[in-house]
C-alpha cells in the first residue's frame, strides 16, 4: 500500500543516513519503524477493550439471549 507521509527535513536527513548505512530503502526502514511502534503500543488496543462490559449490571450472555428473542 502506498501512503503519503509528511516528515521534517531533519527526519529526512536521518532517514537518508540510516538507509545508506544499512543499505536499505526508505520504505523498508519506515515499515520497520511502524512495526516497532505497533508492537510497542499493541497493549493499548487490547487493554482498551478489556472489561468493557463490566459497567453493565446484566450478564453479557443473558443480554445476548434477550436480544435474540426479538428475532
């Protein structure tokens, strides 16, 4: 997938230097950086949903069965 990003001149210079030193493309370095970021922040996606139903007083399965009776 092609994505357009806006980065600073300092970031471009640092990316150029790293790409040259590692003999990799800009795209592969940016992809690896995104992978690292997502892995580091993955817990936020999971933790945000954990216990989501806990604020309700009704059992989740009982509520699901109640709703299905309307079908």
